[in-house]
């Protein structure tokens, strides 16, 4: 089952015209175009948010590693004095 041929595309187009009417098709295409545009914009925003999260996630790791080195020291008690 491959791509539809010329006759098959014409039949599909005729069915779409019968279902929606000739006046509705431009509105449907316009809505589809806006949907695709919004989807691309959201994907771009999602990528930017991911970069921000990655950048902010790297900074605390450095701080945590510093905290780990200081916490690995032996605890000081009053008995050691």
C-alpha cells in the first residue's frame, strides 16, 4: 500500500468537497495552517525552556559537589577537645 495516485487523490478531494462544502475548505486550510504554526512555536519554546533547565541544573551540581567535600570531613565533637 503506497502513496495514492492521481485518480485516488481526485476521489478524496471530491469527498472532502462533498462533506465540507467549497466555502469551508479555505477555512479548514487556514485553521490547519495556524495549528501547525502554533505547534512549531511551542516546540521552539519547549527547546528554549529545556536549555534553560539544563543550564540551571548544572549550577547546583557544582554547589552540591562543594557541599559534599565539606561534609566528608570528620564530625567534630566536644570529646575531641
